[in-house]
């Protein structure tokens, strides 16, 4: 009977010792006024749980009843017009919503090419040559297998395994 109680006693002692340590990390409790202010803000903005099955908040269920959330700082009218003019000039405007293609992707000849910072031709060729030598070149696109996977004895001395 004493052996059956020993684990129970050890467990209750451990719980008693751990409780104060956990309580020390807890933040200070809010005052009644702070709780009321938080509740008023949550109710006003709709950030309160409305549907427990889906987990949606009130502003997600009925967005027209609550003010919209401002996620980024407001821009001036002139900044927006300049951005639109630039997008029209470069063709960076969504054309096909089914495939998410932009005008400059559908009609590349009508718009100026966008300069991309990349590697030079010689750097790319050197990388390709290194991939051939080390066996890091993918040869089976469906499975993603590389040369060193297909011919392990050929690339065993390269330190890849």
C-alpha cells in the first residue's frame, strides 16, 4: 500500500514546488477599468469571437458593421497616381485573373524589360560546369534525382556522401 502511494506523493510534491515558479512569470493582473476599456475596444472594432464553430470574429462575419482595419499608412493621391502610371507604363497590371498573369507577361513585346539583378553569363556557365562535376545536376525531373544519385560510384570521391 505504501508503494502505491509513493508516486502519488512525489507527483503532488512536484506540483506544489512548480506552482510558485509558474506564478512568478505571470503578468500583473489588469484593473477593472483596463478590462472594461479593452472590452469596449474589442466590441467597437469587432475583434470578438462571433462564431465558435469556424472561429471567425464579428468583423469577419459582418464586415460592413465595423470600421475597416488600417494595415498600412495612408498614401497621398499623387503617390497613388504615380504608382498607377508606372504600372501602366511597365505593364505590371493584372490582366487574367484566372492565371494571375500581368499584361507584361502576356504581351512582353509591348512593355520595356524589367532589369533584374542576376549573375553574368560566365558565372552561370561556371555554376553549370561545377554541377556537372559534382553530380548536383537534376536529370530526372519527375523524381528530382540527380546525377550523383544515379551514378553514386562516379561521384563517391567528391565528398557528397
